[in-house]
C-alpha cells in the first residue's frame, strides 16, 4: 500500500509522488532510470506505431496531460506504443509562469521525465498563445516595452529550462484568424505583427538546437489561413528569422470533410525550406459513434498518415492524446467525440489498425 502523504507536502509534490507510485505499479518509470532498468522504447518494439513510423524516419506520438498520470493502464500504453509525446497543457504560460517572474516547471518536468524514461521525443507546446495565459498577464496594463521584456523573459526562461530535452517548440500558436488576418491577441494588439519574429529570435538565442515552429488549426489544406502562414514563413525566411517548422494541428470533424489537398499543402511548405509536423491530430464525429462513422474515421486517419509519409519534410504525427477517455472534444463540442484511435476503455478502434496498416504494419 502506498504510504499516506504528509499534509505539509505541496500538491505538486504529492502529485509527482502519486504518479511515481502508479508508474511503479504499472512497471514503468516516471523518472529517468538507468539504461538497464528502462522499459524498451516504443521505437524499438516491433509493430508499435512508434517503431513503424521510425522505419520511415518519422515519429508517431501522442499528447498527454498530468491528471492522466494516475492511470496505470493508460501510462502503460502511452509509454509502450508511442515514440513521441507532447504535454497537452503543462508547458503553457499559465502553468509555467503562474505569477510574474515565478516559474513552475513541476507539471512539465513530470511529462518530460516520463518521456525520457521511455526514450520518447518531446514537442514543446507552447510559448505564446492567446489562450491559457495567467491572469496577472491578461489583467495587467502593459506598454509595448514592458510586454516585450515580459515575453522575452518568459520565452527564454522556459526554453532554457528544457534545453536539450525538446525537439521542437511551438513558439507561436494560432496567430491567424480564419480569413488570414492576424488574430487580435494581447501580443498583436500591443506589439504588432513583429512579435512573431522577435519570439522566434528569442527562442533561438535560448536553444540553438530545438526546431522552432508556428502552429495552427484549420491549416490542413490550402486556403486563406494556410496562405497567411505561407506568406509569413516565406518573409521570415527571407529576413533570416529562425523559423524551421510549420505545425498543422489537424483537428478534423467527419461532418466537415477531409482536406484532400493536405499533401499538396505540406509539400508547398517543404518547398519554403521548413519542415512540417502534424501536431494535434484527432478526428471527431457526432455521437453516437456507428460502425460506419468509425470506418470513415479509420480511412481519414490512414489518409492523413499517407500524406505525411509522402512528404519527406513531414517529420512526424502526434495525436491529441490517444484515447477517447481523455479527449478534450466532448467538453468543448457537446454531442461530439470518439475522436481518437483508442476507445474510452483503451481498446484499439478501426482507426488504430488503419494507421498501423498505413505505416506498413
Ligand atoms: O486547471 C483547471 C482546474 O484547476 C479545474 O479544476 C478544471 C475544471 O474544469 O479546469 C482546469 O483547466 C482546464 C485545462 O484544460 C487543464 O486541464 C480547462 O478547463 C480546459 O479548458 C483546458 O482545456 C485544454 C484546452 O487546450 C484549452 O483551450 C485542453 O486540455 C487541451 O487539450 C487543449 O489543447 C489545445 C492546444 O493547446 C492548442 N490547439 C487546440 C487544442 C484543443 O483545444
């Protein structure tokens, strides 16, 4: 039986200790272990999505979130099937700098330690986003000079903390509106569009090796929003700004159709000299899920994977968690869900098998 936690222990430490207990129960390591005691990585385990993708020189990963670290069965699959992970919330500004100048990496470190123990790559998500910002930042009144200093400090402290531990950073997330105009975020309103180039330069100063990405949703196919990124990245490259990747989130819904030109879109970004990653793939449907809808979903997942495989500079795919048990969809789109390749009981769905087949398994 796990020992009761002393009441004086901070919640973050209690959570870390709890998850360590659960991980041990699941035969997993929450913290880095010696090479001998580490479980085999997904990428070295024949037939896993991670291993199949690696054969194509790509990764196949899943996002995760800290509350899920108390679920041993969930962690077992997360650690054994996937070659990459992304913290779904733990690296966002509200979590990493909850008070001005006060940094807290407890939650993010927990995800990174799990990834390290399972030899998974980590994508850093995200440095600048208009959402999930701390109240001290959104409720403050800032001059342009003050905000620039706050942004620079935040970006560099976070990037330096994870230096050498993340392969990519989503430096700016969701900068554009659907029509390709700039989103009127706090950053844009106070600093103008130049905040994006500044953020990329500051991140690069802090870590020369992590690839720096711009990331957004509804940019799967060619349209006003992806065009805006195409134009921006072209300009940033021409100006010598260190932008190295375009992140296509890939939150699809059966009712809106499959983006048939996704491969063509990836290819045009590759032509600009940046890599592409599918960063948050899920494919939701109106509930209840029927065999027919699940079959269509399976085809879509496979088609998305095939598009990435066909583009050399598409470096990998991350699903936005792997099980319907922990999907963000039902709370944001009531009546919709069943978006992931594993069901709520962690059983593989048709989509799991179609992804595997598309990867050559
Ligand atoms: O932290 C509070 C907790 O204190 C409170 O008890 C609980 C009650 O609802 O809420 C917790 O906050 C939630 C947070 O996730 C952390 O779990 C928020 O309500 C919830 O809205 C938030 O949702 C996240 C969402 O981003 C916010 O927009 C999802 O988990 C996360 O998966 C999702 O991820 C985004 C990507 O970052 C960017 N692309 C879109 C994607 C889906 O929205």
